[in-house]
C-alpha cells in the first residue's frame, strides 16, 4: 500500500471495530475472528489488511504492531487504543469505544494523521496532559500528607487539634482519593 493510497473511511472503521468487539466479547479465538472479519468485509483493502494482521498475530506480533504497519488506514490513536486494550486485557471494550468514536465521526473521510502532512495530534496531547496532571496531583497530595504528618511528629504544638497540620493531612487525603477514583474510573469507562 503506497502512502498516497486512500485509507479506510470512518464508517468502515466503525463497522470493523463493532464486529471485532462483538466477536472478542464472545471469546472467540482471535485468529478465527480475523478469518470471520475478512469474510464479512466488502472492502478489498480491509480484507488485505485483516489477512496481513492475522498473519502477523499468528507469528507472535502484537495487534497494535500489526495494525501500526498501516498508517494510512489506522491512526496513532487507533494503534495506541489497541495497545492499551492488549495490555489491560479488555480488547472488547476498547474496540467498542473505537467503534463509537468512529461512528460519531462519520463523514466518509479517513481518520488518520499522515506522516506526509503532519498535524497536531490533539487526542495524544490531551491524554498526555491528563496523565501529567494526575501524577502531579498525586505528588502534591503525597507532599501535603507527608508535611502534615511531619508537622505532628516534630512540632511542640503538634496536637490533634492543630489546624495547620490537620488542613495539610485533609488536603493530602482528599487529593489522593481523587486521583485513585479518577484512575479507576478511567479504566472502567
């Protein structure tokens, strides 16, 4: 496939991800899933890609690596979501999320970021920003909690009713709980 060749449309990707998700949810062998997806596809390009991906997976490559070999058809966002699904063992959920993503963007244009005409990847930037914000919040929470406990341990006035230390401990606990709930909520959604 050349770089100038058109990719897959959002409607094709939505249908592909929805079928893939349903078959993964049914706990069918992944190689059988690829055979089924190849038979069900109307697109010659998608049949060729599915056959190649099946061959790569059969030879021990990850699905993310196999799909990543087709940058004109599968965006870095798609590949990173597949990689995350493989790591978490939740491919059916990830594929369902991708199907919803592509279905919401159906305008018959390909959803790719080509390497010839690079653009700013907002999805990756937001993901990185959320990751940094989460870890900075966790660090601030740990520092506040530690400072409050040190205040109690070293201060002469470090009584349980001391408002300064209590405020630091309260802020630390609330921020840590927020980070934990946010991280768990993102994993399940």
